[in-house]
């Protein structure tokens, strides 16, 4: 059972929910927010092993190349350009799709590999913790995310997605059975929550919502939205200095009794909302 935790925007508390939920569910923690993977700060896994993430890019054999430009025309990502007597490759925007190789009738294109990031795996007690880290200067996170998820452990996994609703999130959702959406009770939070809701609906993924920085005694636009659209609210995480202190020290909310009970209830509600298996 793979459960995505995502948010329409950054800063909603997605990683806070992900890490504490992993402990509450006795689930493996998979950090796919590869541009800013913060989950290990809280879980502090040990016995960490690393592996490189490599991606392919085309290499043009000059002796065979006729400069016909067919490879340039075939590339939908503008990673190839023909200038005078040369074909230039912009390797960082190449998607490794192979269209250029198919288009070339001179057999002048081969592929090489280059490093774009790493994957780290460790243990928190009996749980596996995995995260991807995109190399500085690399513009595309998807190859690292796919590498993380292609080797996802068996059992229950909490998948901490990238913020937003970009292709980074879309590629993560292909691997999950359910989702928890984290938002905050503001107009910005509601705007981006709606985009995240439409995304998981498009994938036909069952979901519930956690409202962070919330005062559950007061009605707000997010609560109204959930009621109007018949969306299950799994929990309200209070907007309090106590939560901020625990978080800022890199500690787990689950280690505090009242928040432990809150996350235990989220787990109970998740199993009612999602098709548990």
C-alpha cells in the first residue's frame, strides 16, 4: 500500500505530516521531494547507503553525421540545435526519449550516461527510509524520482511528494494507491489545494485532507470547500507555538502524547477513506 502525501503549495507542513504518519502507520518513508528532501532531518535514519542516479544523453558520432538535422526536428524538447557545421546538444534539457536515435538514418547517434543525483537508503528502527537528492544545477527531478520509486520497498509506504502539481508530482502519483493532501486555511492554500484535488481525481486516487495551522473551532474557506465537495477532513493540526517549537528542533510530533493520539486517529480515518490492502 503506497500513500502519497502532497500539497498544492510549499510550506503547508507536508513533510511534518509525512514523517509522523510513517511512524504512526509503521510504514517506510519515501522522500520524493528531491529538490529539498527534509524528512531525514526528523527521522535521522542510520546505516545510510548511497547510489548514483544516471541518465542517458545522446552522443553524436561526427564521422557518421551528415548534418541533415533530422535529429533536431525529432526532438520535442529542443535539446538539439543545428548551427552551421555542427549539431549542438543541451544535455540538461534532454529527456532521454531516444527520438533522435530513431530519426537518424546514418546510425550517427549513440548514448552516454551522466550523473544527475543520488539515492540514499537507511533505517529508522524497523522502517526503511529512502530519499532522492537532485544534484545542484540539474533542472529535471523526474529521473531521480523514478529511480527512488522503481525500487520502492514492499509493505506500506508513505511517499512524500514534491510540493505543487507539476510533472514531479504526477510521476510520483503513478505509484500510489491513495493520497493525503495537506493544506492551510488561507485563500492561497485553498487555491492550490483545489489544483491538487483535481489532480488526484484525474488519477482516480482516493484521498483525504489534513488542515495544518488550523483552529478547528473556526470555520474557514477550506472547511467550506471540503463540505461542499464531500471531502473527508482527516485532521486539524493546531496553529500553535508548541507545534512550531517541536518542529524547529527537528523532533517528532508523534513523540508528544496529544499529537500521538491525533496521528493515530488519522491512521484510523485513512483506513476508512482509502481502499486498504
